[in-house]
């Protein structure tokens, strides 16, 4: 889940909003961490308790709701994966001068290879874990070099000069929106970690995943803030690359290539795996041939990128739209907690239920406001 969240969109959103809001973007990050924790803990615990993926759980609440959720998640996952594949190609271009389209195709082949091997699940886990450490270590190096104003960042994270709804909705969508919020939960289901007895382990896993993604967000925010604080204007064609280059010169730019590729390739794997995990619940035939579906999903994402491309605004737009999917999925899981036929003997904590309801309402209202106010601008 953590490495699925940290993709090209994640890098781009963080750099863009840090430049736009300065230290006050820290407030959006803090708010998103709280929202992420509530959403993630609720969804993962309910799915684990039920022993079913999100689609069947939602269908148990309202027939057809799971199909709707599947459609939204798969479409959002495909759109995000186009950006992920493109990001992988861009990363290899920066590191080795490989043409973006060629780098994207090579990265797609590597991602597909993970699902061809016999122990696909374990290979995917180890691959994501290793690159997750690379992501954090390299970005921390750049954050230290940029010398961000830590005191101002801390103060403005609690007392912001400006609160921007679009930034909150977008980064929540980029961290636990769309397919991402179900990535870890479905992986645990496939690993057989289910039932009331597994809830403590599931809770630790969800908290750890959010912690890793949030740590990376904070480190990248500080790196970008240090650069912006020095008066540097980020390149609108590639904002996160500007951060790395401004902080540590040409070496930083090469480091960005490694970070971008690592973030992108793990997100390609996560988006394909999770999107297909929803499709698996629709029919037994799809379940039997899930690895082929994953391969087809990655291939289709690569083809769409080669034919269409990936503008920065697309990543911002998809992040915002994914943030609007979150209230639907969260509301469905909250409703499932009152259905013993779905969750058995599991009892959802009242405090977490109340917090989940508040998050669902707030995100639905904020998402609606963003849709009305900002969507036309993002579509231009």
C-alpha cells in the first residue's frame, strides 16, 4: 500500500502544492494523515474481518454497490497507471538517457515479470519493500541538502496562513484514494490473514503503511519547501525534478531519476494488482486467470501512455477524483460493520466508527466543492 501510494502523482502533487502554499502545505499533510489513518484502519479491519474483498462486502450492503465501486476503482487505477508507466520511463531517461517510451516499455516488462514467476505475491512484496527503502533514503538526502525552514514548517502545519481544499482532497486521493486504500487489505486477504483474530496484525499493518507513506510525504515536502524558500521556481513540466536538481545539482537530478523510477514501478505493480483484485470477485473465470489480467492491465496502461502521453495536470486531476471515491468506499465499509452476516463476530470500535462517519462526510463535501470549483481548471 505504501509504495503504491508513493508514485509519480504523489511526487508531482507534493512539489506543486508546496510551491503553491509554502509552509502552510504542512497543514494539508497533517490533515491528510489523520484522514488516512481513520479510513485505512476502518477499511482494512472490515475487509479482514469479513474475509472478502471490498466488492463483495459492498454488495452485501447494497446489491450492485460493489460493482459500482469496482468500476470506479478499476477506471481510476488504469488512469493512474498510465502516469505510473510514464513516470518509470521518465526515470530511466534521467538516469541513463533512455527514450521515455522505451524506458516505459522496459519497466512494464519488468513489472509483468513479477507476475510471471511462480511466487508472484512474495516477489511483489520483496520488490516493493526494497525500493521503498531506496525512495526514502534518497529523498531524505535531498531534504537535508535543501535546508528547509523547519520551525516555520512546524508552526504552519498547525496554524496555516491558508487552507486549500483542493490540496487536501488531492493528496488524500493520492495516498488512500481510489485503488490505493484497498491495496494492502486485498494483499492481506490473498495472504490468508483474515478473521477477528487477525485484527491486531491488520491494525499494525495499516498503521505502518500510512506511517511509511506519510514519512515520505513529509520528507519530500521539506525538500521542496527548502528549495522554494530559496526563491527557486519549479519547472511546471516536471516539478519534483526541479526540487532534486535545485538542492543537489546534477547529482540530485540523477537521484531524482532513481526515485521517480522506483516510485513509478512499485505503483505500476500496486495499481495493476489491486485493480485486478476487484475484477477477480466478479466471476470465477476472472479469479482463475488473475495473473493474465494483471499482465493485460499493465500492457494496456503502457499502450495508452505511448499513444496519449502524461501531462502533469492529469496526475493532479486523477488524484482529486480518487479522493472523491474514498467517501463511497469508506461509507460502504462502515455500513458493513452493522451486518453480522458480513463481519461475523467482529465489533468495530465506536470511536473509529464516529471518526469514519465524520471523514466520509467531510471528504464527500470537500470532494463536491472541489468538483464544482476546481475541476474545470484542472481539465483545461
